[in-house]
C-alpha cells in the first residue's frame, strides 16, 4: 500500500474543518440530564461546564443552573460533607498548605475539591491554575478537583457562585471541599458563612507580620495554624503559638464549646500536617455532638436568604435613576455637617418611594 | 390678722385645681423659638422637653425635632465637643466609673452630659434615674446633665435618638458627653458609631469574667480600663492589665496610629481617674493631629445616612403584606434544605416588586 503524504493544503483543510467544529461547539447546549449524568459519573468536563453555568450571569444559564442544583440536592443530601475554609494573609503559604493537607487526605483515599477564590480569575480566566508551580503534585491526583472561583465583585457575588459550586462538587462525589481565600479582607467573612470549619494560617514570629490579619478574622478561626514551622523558623513558630494561645484564650466561648487550637506545621516538610487533620476531625466531632454542625448549616442558609434579599433591595435603590440624581449632593451636605443624616435619608427615600410607585409602610 | 386654718376640703379643692392644670400642661406645645431660647439659656426643663420630642415617635413631634436640630446645628458647630463611649459587661461598675470621672471633670470646671442607654426606660420611664444610689453625687452638680436614653428596640433606633440627643446637649453647652451602654451586645456597636472615643471597662483578674465581653468589642476600644483596682483586688487588676496589653498588641494598627492603652483605676477610691482623663486627652490629640477626629465624624454621618436608608428599605420589605404571607414558608423550606436560599430570595422578591408596583433594575 502506497503511503500518502499529507500536503500543507490537506493540513490547512483539516484545520479549517476543526475550527468550524469548534465554532459550533458553544452552541451545543447540554440538557439537565446530560449534566446530571456526567456529574454523577465523575466526569470532570461535565462538572467544569456546570460550574461555568453557575458563574455565568446570563439569565438562561442562571435558570438552568438553578434547576440543576435543585435536582442534585433533592437526590443527594449533603450531611456527610465537610467544607473547610483556608485563610491567611498573602505570603503565609495557603496553596502549599492545601497541597500538603490534600496529599495527606488523598493518601487516605479521600476525594477532595479545592476552590480557590481568585479576584483575578474573572479577568484572566483563572490565574491560579495558570500558575503551574501551585499545587502541582495535588492537581495530578485523580481524586482531586481544583478550580478557581471568581470573586465576582460584590460580597454576595463571591459567596453565591462559590456556595453553589460547593453543592455541585459535593454532588459530584467530593465529600471534602477546601476553600482558599485571597486573604485580603472581606472574602474571609463571606467564606465564614459558607464553610463548616475555619482555618487561619499564620507566619512564625509575633511581630510585624501580624498586621496582615484583618480585624475580626482571628475570632472566626476554629484552628490557628502557624505554617513554615521548619529550620531556623522553628523557635519563632513556637513563639507565635504561645502568643496566639494567649490571644484565643481571651475570646468568648464558642457556642459548641470548642476551644480554638493553635497548631504548627511545615507544608514544605509535611510535619504537623497529620495533627492538623486530627484536630479538624475532633472539631467536627465536637460540632456534631453538640448539634452545632447542622445548626450552623441551617443558619447559613437563612443568612444567605436574607443577604440575597437585602442586597437586591439595596441594588434596586442605589441604582435607581432618581436616587443616583439626588444622593451624591445629599451625601456632600451630610459630610459637610449641613444637614443631619436622618433628614437626608428621609429626603431621598421620599423621592424613591414616590418615583418607584412603591407603597411605603 | 386672723390666721386661716385650711380645712381638708380646701386641700381637696387645691389638689383638684392642681390636677386640672397638670392635665392641661401636655397640650401646651412650645414653639421652636421657645425651645431654642430655653436650651441656649441652659434651662434643663427646656432641654429635657426637647429630648422627649426627639424620642417621640409622633410625626408632628418628629418634624419639630428635626427643625430644632437643624436650627441649632446651623448656628453652633460642634467641632470642640467630645463624645465618649463607656462600655463594659454588667457589674463592671460603669455608673460608679462615670461618677468618679465626672466629678474629676466637674472639679476642672468642665460641663458634662451623661446619656445612659437604658433598655428598660421605654417601659419604666427611666429606671436609671429611679435608682437613687447611682451617680448620686454627680447628679447634684449644676454642671452635669444626666438622662437615660431609651434603647427603642432596633439598632438604628437606639442610635438615632441618642445621636440626636448628643447634638442637643452639645448645643445646650455640654461640650463633653459620656454615653453609657448597658453592655449586653449590639448597643456597643451602635454607640461606636456615634462617639469619638471608646472606653471598655474590665474587671480585675483574667478568668471567667472575660466571658462577659462580646466578640469584637475589645477591638473597638481606644482605652481599656481595669476598674475596681483596689484593696485585695490590686494584684488581680495588674494581672488583667498584663493580659489585655498582650491582647491589644495583637490587634491591627489603628488608622490614627493610636495604640490602645490598658489602664487601671478604682472608682471607689478615685485612684487612676486623673490618669484616665490624661489618656483620653492624649488620644484626642493623636486623633486630631492625624485628622482622624474629623474624618471619623464625617464617616459616622455618612454611615447613619446609609443605615437609615437601608433600615427603611428592609422595613418596607419585611412589613409588606405579601412578604409576610410567603416568607415564613420559604424560610422553612430553606432551613430544611429543600430549596436554595437564592431561589427562595428570587421567589419572594419577584412577588414583592410585582405587588408593590416597583420597577426592578
């Protein structure tokens, strides 16, 4: 049989065909059933596409996403899942910690998902996965699903798509979800409301680096973990541990009776990681024994109901043309002390309710 | 001249006449000018009546109160005034501390007003003044005006009437206003937003009593003051000081560069009180030198503008008949995990905007 050598023209035609197929691909809309089948079969492409659906702002995508979430959650209760927040100031080593903890879990045949809240991913399409040095070993495991989660912009925005993504990956058979925050402020508060357990990573030492932690974050932590406790930094790590043990002792007691622990570990050397996992499990046991675990999840759901309602009310008000017209000058008057804030509020609200045709009660 | 002995019938008639006069008194409505004249002349009755006007929920009283506040604030800027929050768990000795600090200020010819946020005063008409053992010596001074401030019920409610009362007493010539909270939670947060300086009183020792302090309160304090540092408790007081000095060192730096101080005093013996006043003055100097003082007041005014707007929007929504009809069952569905909080929010918001005739944007 004679061998046929493809010409450059053949290659050109093949490429053209390929491009035509690819151009048509986005138009192929999957049905709910296709998504559900794929997700249940552990198909990462289906899971990825479903998450993209959740993150989309297109109304038809949103409707499909809601139907998908409802069918999945109706079929599979998620009481056996665990959602862990991993927070800490930039540079504390959150990704390397997640890699170390993740490998420890994978070695025990546990399947985990990692959602990294990434403020840049909305623009760049996911800088975290782009950075190949991050979680390199972990991302090669078959039992691990890693995905950046766009921060959207508003507080509720972050949490909404991330919260719904958690439900998806749980339904796809990842019972442990680690949520990594960017560590620059408000995202921690949103993440506290979508997770069961809150880890705060710290650097060795007890000086300047503490200033990277925003107010109120230490109080939210169930476990405080001094990372990079290795080599020359071992003494400084113990110093930080003592420091934070004193600090958390000052906090009011947790409703579950759990006393926050201060641990040390080295993500680079893997030391202290098994102890972190043991403490996480003991914390969960305490939460479950006191029924705090289920109560917290219920409170979180009701919190998001209220938050979504109130964010919509605020948006409806602040984006209304009549409000945008009068509010800036009223704010200037209030800032200058010329009128009282209550009087200014009354003025703009009267206008809003009148122009929007809303009955005030 | 013959002496006339009044009979019991005379007394009865006098009493009757007296009651008739008193019954008519509430109908006498003062004009704005009468209020302003009285307040400027330092008439406590006029000041008291004006505060009652502010606290009233009657629309005509509210209108009059707003006019009064506007005229007063237009005439007299309040840059030279100082608003101090005095907080701490129940039993820490807030009233006796205010008495001791107040007497120290009065001795320096300073005029002070004390507003005590009192959750019971709406019901009892002011339990704090009823309790004669509280601030007994201070209340006898001519340079002191003491008044309970009803807590109203809602967070915004407390702060609104108290904030407006601050403006009134400042206009009436009390440049220093001490605001005492009840120390049971949310009132501290509201009070933080109406004061320049935040004092947190603590008990000696470093054990159980710490648990009376709600989360986030220590972080708001500019000065932490261990009260009751006398007699046998002196050693315990120093222990508490050391403890809290470590704790506040962990806090992120204050925008003004002010580092919170931990002092000790005895309100009973008067020791440490002059040092508290010196620290308050140094804190104010630091706030003013960095322009934080004025910036904070401006931020507070804008905060109350937003808070008032958003509270009104929330009230309008949650009190709407159609919302009250459908929300409880949706909440139950969300709590049971049968529908997502976002889906429930969408359902109730769609109903609300449709029935209220409001355009959604």
